């Protein structure tokens, strides 16, 4: 197996052995992060010899893209890890309708990448397909960053340059793919360092990175302690302990009361608002009395609620709420000034939406 080029120590050793001047290392990182190249052969600001030598020892992306499918709003990529596991990432294209555009085209506004943090997931939430795969292992820092580097190169090939001549690339990263990011804390943290870094990094804005968690309290405590400046989303899905217990086994280890307490600490320490994810499952989470309970829980808090229409799939016997019920739920929450969005289920068609990752594997195994 080749070494990851993001291993700064190994690259230093290589530089010494090959008597490279320090600016060459900068150039290499420039080629990766700014020019969005993942193949050394394409890094034409480097000499042919250097490209060949790098290629012998290093790889930029430590995952192998196995299969890609796409539609107008998303691209789903299956990666194989060096030890033969499959993980997935989904690129989501947000377009803005341009009224004055002659061809009535929708302009590409921003691009989000949904990344995986683990192979499988140990949470066992009853509504989630990924959970049914079980848990295999944590992804390394470089496997997490690799998903972004691959996506950037893919997007460059697909869209080229923007109006201001900079390349199109991933602007937002959400840890909403496979896995529970706060159970892979150190690698997630290190991957975020690379995402935020200007030098030898992706230069993403901290406001454009979101960690989503099922509610791992020690992990949230650590986020506070380390002052990780990115956005935090909580997969809440239920406003009371009994219902949450039913949906998410993890709720039994980390109670709603304790979760709310640590989230208050988080808001106090970071002054960041919290994004609450709430799945709308028919006759289960979508009742008006639950909306009122949620309202009471969030009253006066720095919170935003994302209502996520439940994505159905044959592996799980739950149904999505109808539109009118979701609107009604939203209205109740808004009564006291809580901001609410009903998420459009981007990528749903090709099973790339939340909780759908791993779907093919499940259906295959069951057939
Ligand atoms: N383990 C983390 C990261 C996964 S994020 C977490 O729980 O937050 C994936 C998001 O999609 C979570 O909010 C999850 O609860 C939600 N989700 C899972 N299955 C879903 C489904 N079938 N339909 C809609 N959302 C789902």
C-alpha cells in the first residue's frame, strides 16, 4: 500500500531524500488542494521526474472509487477501502433558479458533500438502513479527507470553472453519511483541521462544516473542551425519553435530560446555535402533541429545527408523513419563534439521502 501524501512526516523524509527545496512541498499541496488534482500525472507544475517519483511512493486519495451514479441534483460515490470495505459519499448540487437566464437554466449555487466517518454504524437506530449493516471500523483521517479530494476532482471535471475563474468544488461538508462521527472523535477532529487549514488544507469555512450526532454526550463534551468551531446537528427525532428509546437505542445510554444539559453547556460555551434533526415518520413522530412537546423542550433555546421527511425503503416498515401533517407540525413549532425548515430530500431518488446509505448492500443480502 502506498503512503498517503497527507502524511507530513513521510513527505518530509521523501523531500530530504530527493533533495527537494521547501517550496516544492508547497507546490505539491497547491496541486492537491487548489488545483484539485488527485493524480500526480496531472500535476503539471511539478517536473515529470518528481511526478513519477511521488507516484511510486504516495497516493493522494487512499480510497478506490468503485462505482458512481448520478442524477441532476446529486452524485453518489461508492468507495472501497484498502481492506475491502465499502463506504459511500454523496455530492449534492444546490441550484438557484435564474429568472433572467436566457436558457432558463438553473445556476449551480453551492455544492455540499455528505461524508462517511465509519464503515457501517454501531447506533442501531430502527429507522436507518446504514445501522443494519453493523459496525466494521473507524475511517482514518485521510480516508475522510479523501472523500472530499475525490469529489473536488470529480466536480472540476464535471463543471470546470466558475464565473470568477476559480474552480467549482465542495463548499459544505456534512458528517451525515455512514457512521457516528463522535465515536470516531480523533480522526474526525483531525480531518476537520485539514478542512479548515489554509496552508496544505481545503480552506473551508467553519460555518460550512456540520457534525451530526445521534447524541454521544462524551463526544459533545470533548467538542466543547477542544473548542471545535464547526456547526453541530443533533439527531433528536423524538421530544421525550420513551419515544426516543424506541427509535434510538443510544438514548438508553445517554438520556434526553442529560443530552439537553450538555447541549445547553455547548451553546453557552460556543454561542453556536444547534440544529435539531427530526424525522417525520407517519403516525409515529409526526403527531401534533409531539410538536407541542418539542416546542416546550426548545423554547428559549438557540435552536433551529430541520424536519426530515422519512425516506422509505423496503428493508424497514415505516412510512413517511404526508405534506399536510408536516406543515401542521412546522406551524406549531413556529408559534413561538423557533425557526424550522422542512428538508427537501435531496438525493432520495438514488438512495443517497440520509439513512439510505448501505441500502443496496442490505437488499442484496436479503435476497
Ligand atoms: N450518526 C450520525 C450521523 C448520521 S446522519 C447521526 O445520527 O446524526 C444521518 C441522518 O439521517 C441522521 O439525522 C439520521 O437520523 C437520519 N436518517 C437516518 N435514516 C433516515 C431515513 N430513513 N430517513 C430520513 N432520515 C434518516
